[in-house]
C-alpha cells in the first residue's frame, strides 16, 4: 500500500512539473549546478588553493580548462568548488529565514498582544538596507562562511516575518478558525493545524527568492572583501581577484559571473514555477 501511495504521489508530482516549462527548466538548471557542487572532486578538478607562479595567467587549455588566475590557481577548480559556498549560503539562509520568519509571523499575526512590539522591531531592522546591515554584522563577527550566513539571515528575516503575518491576518478571523477556538483547541494547535498549512504556498515562494538573494549578497560581500575569507574559493572572491585583469583576461570574470547568474536564474525560475503551481486560483480551496 505504501509503495502504491508513493508511486501515485510521484506520478502526480511528475505530471505537475512536466506541465510547467518554467519550473522544469529552472529545476534542470539547479540540479546541474547542484551536481557540479556535489561532485566537484570527481570532475577533473585539482586543489583550488594550490599556487603555481610558473602557470600564472595561463590561457584556457587541455590542462587548465578555464585558465589560471594571477597566482597560477586553476580557475576551473575554483569555480566548481566556489559553487559549494554559494549553495551552502543559499540553503542555510533560506532555511533559517523560513523557519525563523514563519515562527515570528505566526506569533505576531495570531497573538495580538505580541504583534505591535514584534512588528516595530521588524520595521526598525527593515529600515536598514540589507547589504549595509550584512556588511556591519560581518565586520562585527568577522569574515567567515557561518558569519556571512548569520548576517544575511538576520537582514532577510523581517521580510519573511511580515509576509507570514499578513497571511495570518487574513486567516485568523475565518469561520473555521473561529470554530476551532470555540471547540477549545489551543492557540498553538490552531496555528500549526489550521493557519500554517494555508500559509505554506507564499512561504515556499518567498523561500526561493530568499535563496537567490542570499547567493547574490554573499557574492557581493565577497567581492568587496567583507564576506568569505580571500583564501576560500567563492564566486565573489574569484571575480574580485580578477577585476583588474578584465580587459586582458575577461574570461576570469565572465566564467564565475556566468555560474552565479545561472544559479540565481534557476532559483528564480523555480520560484515562478512554484508560484504558478500554488496559485490560489488553481487551488480547491482553503484547507480546514
């Protein structure tokens, strides 16, 4: 029976995805990038930190597929390993913001006494541009991948919280919620059983955009020297180190920038596809 249910769900998911060209194309691109990050050691790479002055600024060849940088490091290896940093940051920030923002939004939207205080705090954080807040936090905590994740997550958290709160405000006075209250259901049970399931659609869509924004912000922070340490291969660091060579070695900037653009494009396409699939006009109704 369980195998039959799993097969039915898989066929349903495949039918949904196959009917959405945007979602399918985005998933294909993202899976390709994820595969590159996961299997980087097995794709003909070498140690991305090895310096070889003899091979500095070598042109693309059979030995160095994307050439080498000013220190003789293999750009192909650095770009492939750099994908790991971007995906780790994107996944971690999206998870932290989704969980934290959903919890805060549910609490603020359903518990009226907490709404005013929490939303004023969120407004204060949102008044600071995310990039400037991330730079300040990284400068305070120190440049490292975990600190970059913390800085970006704190900067993006208020937007997710306000989104969830707005959804909760439209749901908390509906008849099925009032019926749950009258039946003696606890506040936590109402939020988890009745409110949260109906807020999953906008949360899922927003999470994809948080992922894409986190990847871009991490690259920007690394580019200006306020993100991951210079010794860590990341797309932002690779572009920053090659910017002075743009006119003579444009591929040193173009290759990591292309990987960065493809990753962000794939996540945005997935977000658009998920939004179309979860469009309220296509839904059967509010879950009760």
